[in-house]
């Protein structure tokens, strides 16, 4: 970003405030507005963030996906009005900023380890939930049957 206060003020007026925290390795779903003729529609691009370029209002990020066996990469400007929303599906655990090595990998080798999250604790809560009562007219399994 520029050091000049006037330029910094102008650049900050073009920045979006609803941008989620993105990192390399994250699986994201980017909703973009596509113009076809005189109509506009939302197209979703889902893939892995393989790099970011910071720079104030000029910041961008690169998303890679495999479509019908062919690797497709797309560079999105972060603060553009053509992006409707960005959803972070899962956090990836990577040790570098640029994941260009994914271009040579395919299949299971191209997977990224997910970050350990609290999703495992929510499944434990679901398992310990009380069981539903038995239907009317049936005795519970723990109660002795009336004879």
C-alpha cells in the first residue's frame, strides 16, 4: 500500500469489509457474477487457495480446482464488486505460502491435510444426546414386561 496518506485514504474507500480470513491451503467457494448477454448470473468456483498477493485494494488470490481431469486456476481480485461472496469450506494445514507444487500432483497426492478443528467435539455431543422415547404402546427395553 502507498505511504502517502491521501493515496491511502483513496485506496481504503475501495476495499471490501466482508472478506473472510483466507490463507493458502484453504478450500473456498467463490460466488462470482457472470454477465451473459444482457443477463447476470452467479457462478460458483470451488477449489483450493494456492497463493495470495497482498497490496491493499489491489490484493488478489489464486484458486485451483480440477475440472473433468484438467487443472483450472483462476485469479480473483479480492476487493472487486464482481465477487458476491467467498465461503471458506475448510482450513488447510500447509507450511508454505505458495502451493505451486500442487500443479504437478494429481489424485490423492494433491490433497491437503485439514486443520484440526472442533468438529470432532460436536460429533461427540450428538452421540451423547438422549435417545428418543419408544413409540406409544411399547414398553421401554429396560423395563420388565408386564404379564
